[in-house]
């Protein structure tokens, strides 16, 4: 019912929200989704003033499509760029084209709208929930983390290309076959580059430490993402000077026989 009243939004809010954050939250899909073969969950910080970060996903038959974007700058300019990037991603995704073509379409959309001095870092993924085959294109994001048996086993490193808007060459597609129960954690650089004045960045080492710790105390992907976001924000002094986004994917495998139509 939230689609036709503001009462639910107002009841949940604890403080005023910026215009940029209003735009970003209205753009997001549901923060969590679960089917027998896979589950996803995402979260944005700072919730009331996020601007350039966003994510999107869709499950079309056996393919889970995921994208995460981080537009340069702050405020309404960043929110506007992120909106165009996500809109271009959705348009290209629904045209059923490959990841390389999706990157090229997003690249042209940002360049045509904002000019050569603006860019959006992005990461686009496709997961076959029947087989566990994962493909992705990384356009300037930190490498995702592969989590197996509740431990980070390695980064999903691969070739990167320029952020969208910079006219990068056709990207190389990275691939990984997941095992049942594997999780993939995607995040934006605001999560690991945060630091107090004059101190070191938060860094991936601390991130991995907290992922391993929380993976052993929380179960579902939504609980893990929420607990991880709260813990990381607390470790960074209870604040963040840049947008920070987490998106967690779990592949469970198995058939979808329960979805078959009975005659």
C-alpha cells in the first residue's frame, strides 16, 4: 500500500531525508529477494543522504541480473547521473543483450547526457540460478568477495574497464562457477576508503574480518547485510563521508520443480 500513501515512509523515518536520497530510494528494487535457488539483499548508507550509489536486479527465468553503480560527486548531480545509469541498464537488460553491449549502452547514455567529464563506476552481473554460472563486467568497482562455508576465500578479481561515460573499449567478461551455498559480496569503494582525518583507510582487510565474523553469527543474506552495514559504520566512527553500498548474492542451486504448472 506504500504506492499510494506516504504514511509508511513517514512512520519508518527517524530524520529528514535529502532530495538526492529521496530519488535514490524511489529508484531501488525491493531490498531483498529470495527464491529456492538464490537470494539477494542490498543496503545503502548513509540512508538519509545517499546520492550517487544505487543497485538494481531482476530475475528473468533462470537468469539473475544484477547491477551496482556509483556516480561521481555528491548531491543531486550524482543522484541524477545514477538515475540515468540505472535507467539505461534496465533498458538494455530488457532488450536481452549481452553484458558487453549493456556496458556500451550505459556508456553512451552517460556520455551523451553529461559530457566527457562525468562518469559512473559500475558492475553488471548475470547468474544462472540453475547452474551457478556467474558472469560479470567490472567498470571501476572493487573486486567482489567470494564467500564459501561462511569464510571469504578470495576476491573475484578480473579485468576491469573504464567507468561508463569515458568511452572504454569493449570489456572482457569474467566468469566463475559457484558451488552450492556460495555467496558473492559486492560493494562500492566508499565502504573501504572511509577514514578519519589523518588516519588510514578502513580497507579490505578489515572488511574481510567483519564478513567472516558476521557470517558465523547471522544466517540469511538480509540479516548478514544489515549486521555488516551496522558493524562497519560503527567501526568507521558511526559516520560515512561517502556513499557505501553492500549487495550480497547467495546461490543455493536445485531445481524449480515446485514452480511447474499442474494440468
